[in-house]
C-alpha cells in the first residue's frame, strides 16, 4: 500500500445491534504461502479464496518478478505457474512489499536459497521493522547481505549462494516468519534444514510444504511439549496443487469482539479456521464469559473450520498468560477493546513482540485507550486494562501509525462506546481486510460508506 496519499480518517459510532452472517476474507498467512509455494513448484497451482489484500498482492507481484506466471480468474481465484525449487530468476526491479512483514520476510528466505540477487523494500512502517532476525540465519546459510538500511532494515539487497547450506537454527524469537524464512531457504539446500522453536508458532508453512510434496518432520519438544523441532529434507520436487484458503481468524476477530460488546447483537461468522495455533483469542474470549458457539465443524483446505455464533455478553476480566501469545499475536489490539468493555481487570502478559509489528502495537493500543477514556497501564511487556462493565467513554481520535489492526480494533471500540471514535487513517485496512467496512455495515454497524 503506498501511503503518499492524504490520510482518510474514519469514525465509528454506537448504533443498533449487529445481526446477520458474514464470511471473513481468506487467511493472510495461508494466502502468502500458497503463492510462494506455487512459485516454487512445478505445474499450475490453483488457489480459491485467496485474500486479495494489498499485502498478498505484493507477494503475488514479487513471485511474478521472480519468474512465476500468475493469473486471476475471478474473486479469490488465482493460478500460479511455478518455476520449481532452484528455478528462480533475478527480478528486474525492486521487490516492494508495501506494509507486509510476512511477504517480505518469507520471500527473503526464498531468494536466500537461490543464486539470485534481489532488493527488498516497503512503506514507512516496513522500513522500521527488524530484519536481522531473518538475515542472521540466512547469512549462516551462505547468503550475502549486499546492502541494508541501518539496523538491518529494508531497503536491503540479498545475494543467495550458489548452493545454500542446510543448518539447524535455534530460533531466538517465537516467530513463524523466522521459521518459515529458514525452511523456505532450506528448500534449495542439500540435506536437512532444521528449525527449533521454544514455543510452537503457526504451522502453515510446514503443513503446506507437505501438501506440495516436501518431507517435513515435526517433533514436540521442551517442557509440556510446547516447543517444536521441524526438519525439512532439502531439494524436493514440489508439485503444484490446489489450495482452498479458509477464512482468517485474525480478521474474524473484529466481528467476534464487536458481536460480544455491542448490546443486543447476534452474529454468525462463517468458515473460520480453527487451527489450534491460531485460536488463542477464542479461548480468551470464552474465559471472559463470551457467548460463542462453535458450529458445523468441518475440514476445508486441510484445516478444521467452524462457524462461530456470537451473542452480546457480559464479559469479565482475565489474565492472558504469555505462553498464549503466539496463538493470538495479532489479536491483542482487539482483545484490549473487549477488555475495555469487560468488568474487572484483564492482564495481557508477555507482549514484547507487539512492539515490532506494523506499529509499536503496545504503545499504539495504550494511546488509543487513553484517548477514549479507558483506564489501563503498561507494565514492562504487559498491558493491564481496567473495565467496569459499562461502555467506554469514547470520543477520542486514535493514531493508527500505518497499522491496519489498530484501525479496525478502535473502530470496533467506537461501535460500543458512549461517544464516536475516530481513527486518523483507515487506508491500511486494505492490507488485510479490504471488505471490513462493508462487512461490518452489512451487520448494522454505523460506519461510513
Ligand atoms: O507467519 C505469518 O504468516 C505471520 C506470523 C506472525 O508474525 P511473527 O512471525 O513476526 O510473529 C504474525 O504476526 C503475522 O501477522 C503473520
Ligand atoms: C503483523 C501482521 O502482519 P505482517 O507481519 O505480515 O506485516 C498483522 O497482520 O497483524
């Protein structure tokens, strides 16, 4: 998403109850990976339900620049003709990933496993995000960082080695992006590339690699079996396959919380992916007393999905332990909104990774709560929100810092607050959920067209 244009503020206000059904867009993590593995396989991958948000469109453009043939057949229906592992060519221009951490970091892994040179860049938000976490393992695999902005940031240029070295990487951060970058680089390395993670993060890369024909062995390790050792056998022939993308639980989160906090609401959110490494918010909202039913569980695209029926509920404060963070890392902004409407104190612990997202989400959420009269405190890496069970005051303007989730979360707050809530810029919503405003309006939310 280029952000040279003037900001577009959006205001949400409390209105009638939310009612009806909605299907959130395709999962962003799976959408990026479907395009990337399409690029790295032989034959034509057909994707259904692809998220057509700006982040994913950037990944598609980068895949094309690296040699893939890409066609859009209709809404969410895409075809990718791959070049196979080892088949990438030098891109003609800079790979501009806009606002997308996932797209840029995973593609750094792809490029790093091939003897090609590519320059990565992005918007003002992406230019602030740490890339050393990706560059460190890639350098161990033989990649040369030709150029980089200060502190290991984009714009940066990578040159992959003639043959990547398979490594065992003990990841210092709980990050699916780091894990995925190493595994994707390992695809074109002879031998076994292993990633060890102390806490399991979303496993879409591992699952999809298998779907395309790679051998990936996964072992639960560490106390309580919460960690993972993932071993990929390098230089497989990946075969194009069909991918059906389930609805994104991180996008569903907004309607889910809105349904809980707007009085009188009853909403069904359809086809939401229930991968246990993505359901931390659901578990937390249930603990808070949320009336949420999991209906019609079924398999879609290799994942369990369910329809979620949510009704307005009296929520109570809870403690969210740090070990739950990987399973709900993108959902804390909207959980903070639920906490603002709950009775009692909600403690969200171990949120350090929130500081390196599209914005410093810990600071951005705290500032947004303050602007809207919600009592809270940040203690180290913990966010503590005090609610009294009544509607938050609202009336504030929230700075979104080019962060889609901050924008959507505070618009949800506005749907339940005493006075309207304005976000200073809604443009970034299109990176992950282009239909957000119209979907929420269809349920009855008082949002501008
Ligand atoms: O791998 C992925 O698709 C993602 C991993 C997470 O990031 P980290 O790996 O930085 O935790 C998450 O925040 C992001 O939205 C998507
Ligand atoms: C953190 C996110 O995405 P990314 O890292 O891909 O920019 C997100 O979507 O909340």
